[in-house]
C-alpha cells in the first residue's frame, strides 16, 4: 500500500464511521456489555500504542532507552495537570537532553 | 461561518413559532462561543506536535496535512503516523486508526439527536464529530446552546488544528533527524496524554494493564502494528467480564 493509499483509505473509513453514527439507530449499540467494550476500545488501543512507542524497536524488538524516561516525565507532567502541548514538548526535551548526554 | 448558518436557521424556526428554536439569549450565546473558541485554540495548538511527528514518520508535508483535513481525529492520526514511522504495514496503520475512530461513531449517535440536522449540513456535522465538539454539545442543557457549541467548537478546532499541523510539518521538516530532538519520545508522550483522561475507572485501568501486556508480549513475534490491533482483546475481555458482575450484583441489590 502506498502512503497516499493509507492516508486516503484511513480518512475515508474515519469519515464513514462518523457518518454511520449519524445514520444508524442507537439501538445498535445498546446494552451495557456492548457499550462497555466500545468505551474500553480506545483505552486498550492507546495503551498498546504507549507500550510500543516507548519500548518498540526495529522488527518488534523491545528496548529501554531515553523514551522511557520521557514517558515518565510525561506522567509527572500529567499528574501536575499540565496541558497536552506542555506534556509532549516536556517529554521530547527530556529525551533530547538525555541523548545529547550520550544515553539512550 | 457555521454558527451564522445555525443562527439563520434558529431565526427562521422562531418566526414559525417553534419555541424550541427561539434564538438564544445574548449572554448564553457569548458564553457558548467563548467556551468553544478557547477549546478550539487549546486543542488546535497540539496540531503542531502532530505536524512535526507526521513528517518525522516519513510522510510528506502534503500527506500530513491531508490527514488533518480529511481524517480529522487526533488519536487516529497519531496512531497512523506512529505505526508507519515504526515500520508497520499500511494495513496495520489503517486498521488501528479506524478502530480508534470507532468512538467518533458513538459520539455521533449522541450528537445527531442534539443537532437534528439534514442534508449537506449533516455531512459537514459528521466530519466535525470529535471528542471536543461532542463534549461541548452534550455538556449544555439547552439544546440550542449545545448545537451552537458543537459547530463553533468543531470549526474552531478544525481551523486551528490544520494551521498548527502545517506549522508543525514545516518546522519538523526543517529540524531534520527526529531522534535528536526527541520527537519519537514525543509520540509516546502524546499517546500517554490521550490515554490519561480515560483512566478514571477500575475497568479502564485493568484494560490498560492487559493491553500493555498483550502488546509487549506479542511485539517480538508479530509484524509491527499487529500487537496494537490485538489489544482489542483486552477491551473485549474486560468489557464482557469485570464490570458485568458488578452490574448484575447492583441489579440484584436494587430488586
């Protein structure tokens, strides 16, 4: 798949999902179990993404490096109620500084 | 622009004597618009990190922009470029992006009742259905205020998000080596920040632990991108088991 195909296909599917919500009857997703699974879906995917972006290396191997320190800094900033941009920039600075010092 | 259109519609309906569509009081309107614009600016600002990560992941500036204009859902966009940047396949990137976007479809179920729009405006409303616009729409008791808030927030986020994506992409392109600036770590931090507000319940915490375990254990043996898709299992297992027992017990208690 070319990058453009990925970009356009994902965009089309994202829009179709949004539009479907405007068109289908609500009864389709009623029921406590179904709605609980759907609520937990982004939690699961984002957790997986945090894990892979923090530890993942080439070919799926796992590494501990500056990224783990950066995510630690992000968690501290989130506990301090910093906003999104501060969290992201803070984490990047921590990783950048550690690497400049020759670690990770 | 869109808020003006909502106005005209409100006035038309009011002329027809339908009280539900009477124009909003001036101070309510101002409060809604102010809230919506501040959310738009705050959310749009982190488009700059998406723009920078997009080009750091190997996308062109135009491709990064296309995602912000056409896909327009932060979590899915970060996921897509994150997986492509890590060397995942296109299909894994599309699948993860789409699964993360399922929540927008659920928001749309709620907002479509508040908005009650038809035709072309419905197509545009669908595109604007994201975390922030939904939060403002459902957070207002008055339906007209919710509708105004939805469109003003949606348009404000859309405009700011896209301008900041462009800025981030241009700057990111000029920075060069993403690792040197910690941009790969910024992606992990971005996902952490997106996850953070969703971790309020015990079920959510259990899902997170299980999902992290699934992703890390399968990462060495599966193609890049697939472990993240597999974490769906965590949502299904926790969603179908844990909370269910609590709820059944609660029902028994009530009866």
